[in-house]
C-alpha cells in the first residue's frame, strides 16, 4: 500500500501538496563525457535511451538531493521518498517484523537486516552512477524490491567502506551454527551474484568485520573463550584476511589482545576496535598490519567503549563509553597518531540520552541526536597542536512532548552523502526534517502518515574533500 506524504517548507507557509506513489518506471540516463574527446569512434553498445535534454553546457550529471528510505514503526514496510520534491515514490511490504536499516556501500540500495529471521534483503532506491571508463552514466529509475538476499545465522553488524559491505553473521550456539562474514558490492547485489567472498568460523561470536581494499579485518574468538551470553559471546582478537581468487584467507592474527571486543570504525589510515581496557588501533605497514592499544582514561571509569565512529576526513575517532546497566554515556576522542584518548569538552545533558550519532559528509562535524529532541553539532578545532571537539550549536528538532514517544521508538537521523544536509525523523510528529548543518536551520519538513522507525539516505554520493593524501 502506498503511503501519502506532505511537503511543507518552513520558510513560507504555502499550500498543502498531497503526494502518492508513482506507477510505471521511466529511466533517465545522463552521460558525463571524458575530459578530452578526440575523434571517438568507439561503438558503445547500450540498451538504455539517453535523454539529451538533461545535458547542460557539458555538465552531464543528474543533480538530485537523493532519496530517503523510511522504515515504518507501524507495520513491516519501507517507503522511498524523492528528496527533490517530497514525492512518495513507492512503499514495499517486508516479510519480517523486526528489521534494521542501513545503506549499501554505493548508496544505491536500502539494506534491511532481519537478525531473528537470518536474512538480509535489499530495496533498489533507483539512483546510481556507473563508470564506463570513457564517460560516466547517471541513472534514475523508480525504486524496486530486489530479489537478492543474503542468508546466514543472526546477521547483526553491517559495515561498508570504499565500495565493499561486510555483513557479520553471529551464528547460533544452540543450533550449532558458527559465525561467518559475507562481503558484497553494489554490483554483486545488482547482478545477484552467487560468488560471495566469505569468512567461515568454527565458533559463534558477536563480532564485526571491516572491509579495507583487498583486506578484511574481522574479529576472532578462541574456542575456549568464556561466554556470558550463549548467542552474543564477544571475541578478543582481530584477524587480517586477504582476498585471493574470490576467497578470504587469514594472513595474520594481531598480537595485541582486545578483551570483550565490541564496536569498530575506520578512517583513511587506521582501523579502531573497542575493548574493555581501551581502544585497539591497527594500520598497515610494510604489507602487514600492526596494532597498539590506547588505554582507557579515568573518565571512562568502569565503562567500556563499545561504539566507535570514524570518517575518512577526520584524524580522530569518536568513542561512546557506556555501562552494561545503562547510565549516562561518556564521549571520548581517540587520536591514533598521538596515541591519545580524551573526554570531549561537551557531554550529553543529564536526562537527554543520545539516540543517534554520525559524522557529517565532509567529516568536519560530529552530530549527536538526543532523546530530548536536540541535534547537537560538534566541530573539531586545533588548540596547542591537538584537535579538540567543541559544541558548535544545538538545534531543537521537535515541538512535541518527548514523553509521548511511541514505545520502543526514538528519533533517528541520516546524513546526505552529496552535501551538507542531515535528515531527522520524528515518530511523535510523524515527519522528517531536512536540516542544513552549515547554517544550523531547518529547511524542509516532510510529513508522513506513519511513525518512522529509522531512515537512511540513498543516491549518488559525492566524494568528500580531505586534507590527507591517499596511497
């Protein structure tokens, strides 16, 4: 069933536009020519029709804000919204009741992870770019449910980096099912490839894997490791796997241990893992990976840094320390170059628990959305030769009584990968706000007729500009 939406610009009170899903799909394909095009007699075999009306003085790319995948909290369904006009393009019924939402590594597909049903499914958002060597093709189609699925026991952590997505399946000790990792690309999803590079374990574990070019850094658990939870036993080591002929082979196990490992992130040089005694950071050196431990500081106390965030444009990681029994979270920055950890000068207000975290597209802001209805924007500043994160501003994102939040739900957000917008979903008011992070203002309000459970941005991503050099 197609849901209806309403787009309302806050800058001016204009009329209401009732939107419905569209019918037949129409494909728009736009070429970007090569920089130099001498006599090109290349015969391009292409079944798609090209729309020359979209060409504008040599700028042959689709300019779109992208699309938004919205998971409903009222029913097992997912809707796709066109962010250029707020139009509801389509809605899809999902097989499973309990789902988690993320985006594929190329941001073309919405990834629906159903842990309890041992399944990962995909919805094609309809916007993508292909590199045809001599030119680029941009595609615009109606969203579509994909027939492709990944199956395995207890899929939990989904992590993407530079075009690859690693899905960690925890396994199930009661059923005698070990953990495994499956790695796919957007092209694999499109072609419904059966050749999925996999890491197979002999034991179950609640682990994580980070794809990194031809390598994969994935957790390792000793067979004799004690467990406090049958199906969520935590690993204590990291293995380095190398892709050979479509298969991952273990090349080394890092010597530095990481007890109660949970949470991982990466940037342009380092991969970081949360441990009970600190943060393990690993980097490649002379064709091997080296690791060292950055010990917990006093501000962490008896808590564990179980969640980490990284960005290609940021030298520091942001870690979130929390206790097993709840309590206020403590945010820390972790600098592998300086081998330092420090508590952020800004911490969440008492009674305002963080519910979502993210780096901005360029990595110069860190966003914290809290349960009290605040979007907190932190910025990195250099002081005494060190980078420090400070509160840049705080924006109220709801006028509702937050105590009216539907049970089991919370505010959620997603960051656009082609600009400086962040989108915040409010289950109480049943709408999604578009927020300009640079100007700290709400620029659009898209009303829904259901409570949004989670959202993710889909579209043609732009490469962010970073100060560091890539090898």
